């Protein structure tokens, strides 16, 4: 599984968790972590974080990452 696929999978789990809480579920479990209604803000923060990570990963794949070098011209002064 690639990093992008892993991030997308995690994002989907958090989105499902958010929906379950908004529909009235008192708690939701991801792996060993129990999330309660009080953690809705944490879930939303993680959703935003994962969306940013996915966007960065997609930019890297498309060759538009932050550290892309277009060209270098050596100069001897």
C-alpha cells in the first residue's frame, strides 16, 4: 500500500467516524483508540491534517512538490 493510499484510507475512517458521531453515536472506535463525542474537534483536526497530507502527496506524484528544481545555471565569478 502506498503512502497516498494509506492516507486516503485513514481519511475515510475519520470521515466515517465524524458521520457516526453526528448521527448520534456516543462513541466510535478506530483500532485501540476509543473516540467520544467530546473528541469531535480532534476528529475534525485530523481530517484537515490528512487532507493537507494527501494534497502534498498528490503534488509530489505530479512533480509539483515544494522542493522541485527547475534548472541550475553554474556561475564562476
